[in-house]
């Protein structure tokens, strides 16, 4: 599936906006509040947070025409039910993703969640089971997919693949405050998911196994490794190599990383912000490809979480599965957890084996007997993902 935010906006013109509640009024929640308030496809009707006063502060900076018309509360799902919301946006801290999402799904409220899907892979599989149990839509916002350059790279690989080697290099000296300082594998957990999901989307391939290593230089403010390299074996028999660091000064990349894709019939590079550069063995074809790419990128369009919101609303109205629906998203999150496991164990990690370990943990921890039965009924996690 390839998203077209401008076409979706044009098709939605004149329709009533969907009523949205944002749960979590921190930095990401405030960004989401601004996006919801500015969108012609949604109306911000509520913001919830456990911290008293935070929802009002988030509303004040959201840009809504009438701040008094936006409801507040401590529990996002209860608030969404109270105001008759059509969807819940969940940019809470990762540890809250599972309980908030489970409650919303069982209340019949579609959920657009922030990445990562939840705190652990076992909890992510639990959410997958609850989505199957309730039949209520649950999408994870992987905002990097919605850059138009990423879409065009996917088109290029589809026409000139299969790929053989893809690399993403990220380097930005960053000394974050807060929990990242003490978190295990902070770079992998915060930044890895963006590149991993982008690679899956561009290559139209899924992870099979990974070998990863991390390092912590003496000058790092982080207690654990914030510099990593990971080599993924992909389902198309290609390799995807990720290198990332928050520890190196000078010559920074953009947040999107720097990319190089090598395929059977051509290669592409992208600096993470401008137009990709496409190339084949034929000079005329190369010139034509890059001219067509420049034309495709001429028209501005929404990206990042603006485009995530458009995709979710459009899918709800059409009654179709959205991009980044939880089943599709699991393997991006599994890439993070497999890379973490590889660093910790010092060995190659097979993704399917890790998924089955997580399923056993999910079954043991699941409190809902119906969700537990779904987890137990899958022939394998990979098959459960593919069946959707």
C-alpha cells in the first residue's frame, strides 16, 4: 500500500471531521493536539492526562478556536466515551500503551498509537490478540513511512529490485536528559524503530535474523550503549545494515539517516531530507528516473504524524485496514527487540524464535481468557501476522 495524503484530503473535503481525544499531554501529546486541531479531517474534543493541569496546558497551545469546548480528564478512554469520540490517539509513555489500548479496544474505540507499539514484545503480541478479539482498528504511527521520498524509494525498488544490500547511517551528537540516560540500549529503542520500519516498507521485505553490537565510549552521558551496528538478514535474501550513534560530534546526519540501496537493476541514495538520487547502468534511464522523481516531489504534501492521522481517518471511513496496523507493525518492533537481544547475548538472533519466546511470555501474563486463547491458537506468530 502507498499512502497519498493529498488525494485523501481532497476526497474528504466537505465531510464532517471525526472527533478525537488525545491521551497524554506531554511533548508528543502536545504535538498530536496541534495536528488534530489543525486538520480538516478531525476535531479535538478532549485531552486526558494523569497530571493535573497538563491537559489545560496542552489545549492552550493546540490552536483550537475555542479552548473551553475541549474536555479534559484523567482517564483517556473514559473521557472518549463521555464525549462520544470517534478515535483515541495514544502518545502516552510506552509503559502505558498496553493498558490504555486494551481498555479502548474493548470499549469499541479505534486507537492510533505512538511508536513503540508498547513496552515489550510480549505486550505487543497481547495487543495483537486483543485487536483480533475486539475487531476494533489499532494503528501504530510510524511517521517516517509518510515522507514522500520514502514512498518514491519504495516505487524504485519495486521496479528495479530485488535489493541485495541496503544501509542506513545515523549520526547526531545528542545528550538527552531524563530516562534515556539510564535506559538500556537507548538509541536502538528510540531511533532504531524508525529506520527498521522504513527498511521493511521500502524493500517490501521482513526480518529473518540479526547480528548486532553496541558500544559505550568513555565520554558518553548514557549508562548503556548509544552507538550500535546491526546487520539484518531479510526475507528477500538481502542484507540491511543499520549504524547509529548519539556519541559522535561533527558532520551530523538528519534524523531520517543517510540511505543507500543497492538492487539488481539500479541503486539509490538519500540524505534523509532532500530528493533521493536514483541510478541505473543506462544514462538515459537514469536521467529520466530522476526527472520523474523531481516532478513527483514538486507538490507539497503532509508528512510525519500529519500523514499518519490522515491515513487512519481515511481507513476508518473506508472500512479498510490502515497502514501500520498492529499486525503489520509487530515485525518492525521485533527488529528492535531482536537487535537488543543480539547485543545482550553476543550472538545472531532469529526473529521467529524471539517471537515465539515472546508469545510464551504473553500467554503466561495474559489476564483475559479470550485473548489468551487467541495467543494459544496461532500456529506461529509469523503465520498470525501473515493471515491478516
